[in-house]
């Protein structure tokens, strides 16, 4: 199966990369300055993905045959890299043999995954006012088979002392702010079918306004046992699926805390978690052990032609001209589409699966991500 590999650009270094023939490569700029990714003009296999500003991911480049393919950054003469391509089915060289690390692993040092030293792990955006009832929403990655799942769990801390720390945080002015629980890699399929019921070595981070990248919650830094009490929702999404005529969401929670996550259908997409202000009429106790699907007809995802995709402030032509914003200035994460642009309250009429019409009011936008979810996905 054809795969797409991420090559990170970090500290003016291209991460080493080895792939099989017929795979794709995309480059992600994690530096505070722009870089280019291109071969020498006389290269037999020429490519040029153009300038990449801070945080930008390139268009994909396809490598169809084995070989070693050097490339460079036009802006920095000492920056060179190489893609090593082996025959389909051949053994890839170990990263240690390639003068580099594991930067290609999805989630490593990415928004939503906390910058842990783990090379592969799962993150869960976590809500709920009590450590005895945690609502955990998995942060997915569409193009990684291990992460291509939308999973919502109801869980709890095993030990009372850990519950007390969490409860104290929620009772403070932090309130319903963003918390994430991380765990080293476990099979999500086994979680979905109930084979795995415990996360024995979790860690917890929270995201106060003064630390938007997240900090460890004191007392819950590592090796914290979490029990999975119920799988509320589980599905593997299809990147080729068609978008619905409206934005679909999954509602879950109890009589005290009700949340809604964007129901991921097709790619590219976005992952979001929001807390509702009031308990909607359709959210009855009979639904507490699962989720309810709702549709917001006034909002939708629309496919656009690649010719009209954003490429702001970039010109890269045969004369090698490049007009770029100041280093580090290009940061434009898209806002949650349910935030009203005119500043009015986020109140929406919805269609509830099997229950007619209702209305929801959003109290807090907890999490919104497109970068991690859509990594390795070609937007076309």
C-alpha cells in the first residue's frame, strides 16, 4: 500500500528519510524561518515544492524508483538532505544508520500531542468535572492507519489521590479548560472491542492561557493508571468518503457535562471538542452510555479546486523570486467554524438522528485541530 512520509525541518536540518518505491514524501517546516525544498537544477529527477513558511507542510512528491535523491534549501547553503528509496517490499534502513532520529513519526512534537519524548503514542482530549468520570476524545491522524480512528471513551482514574488532583484542577478557575491524557502506543482496535480496558502508564497535561502548548499537571506527570469504563464511540474513517450536507457532530456526556465532537467523515477534515452550555432536550439519560449524532445544516465542508487553495504571499517562478512574510510571522491556524464571526453567541439549530430538531448552545470551545489530523493527507 502506498504511503506518505513526513520529513521534518528542524534546527536547519532535514530529517533523514527512507521510503519504498512508489511512496510519497511531504516536508514540514518546524523552524521559525522559511526554507525551500528542491533539487539542483540539473538533477535527473527534479522537484521543487516551493518555499515553506513556519508550520507549513509541502505538497507531496512521488518517488517511483529506488535510488538516493539529494536535495537542498535555496535560502541556506549548508542545508542539504537526501531521500533514500528502496525497492518495494525491501527492508528500510534503521534510522540510526541514517544520521538522524524518528522525526517522521506522526504526533512527535505536534500540536495536540504535547511534544512528548515518546515516538508513538495516543493523546485524548479529556473533559468532565470529576476524576471518576473522564470523557476522553482521541486525537486522530487520518493518514496513519494506527491513528485513523475516532474514539470517545468514558474512563476514570484508578487511584483516589489522582482523582483528587484532577478534581482540584476542575474546581479552580481553570474550570472546563483543555486537558489531555497521553499514553504510549496501544492498539485502538483492541480498545474499541474491549480487549484493552486499562491505560496503566498515562500522563496528564493541561493548557492554561499562559501555557498554550501545555504543561504537565503536577502529581499526574507519568505512570498514572486510567481505567476505560465504556467505549462510547468507535469508528475508522475513510479519507475518500463524501462530506455530508452539513457539519455532523457526536454528542456525549451525562446530566452535568455534555460535549460535542466533530464527526470526522472524509478528508481533509478537522477535529474539535466543545462543551455545551445547557443540556439539550434530546440528551436524555438513555443516551448517556453512547453518543447522539446531530447535523448542523447551516455549516458544511466544501471541496475546492487546488487552483484556489491558499498560497498567500508566495511567488516562486523561473527567476527564483520569493516574497515571504517576516520569519515566524506566518501563523494562521483556522478557527473553529462554529465560532460566530460576528461575535454573537454560538447557538445552532440541529437535526438529531432519529429525534427530529433541537437547538444547542456552545459554552466553551475546548479543542480544534487541522494540522495533526490532516498530516500526510493530500488536499486536492
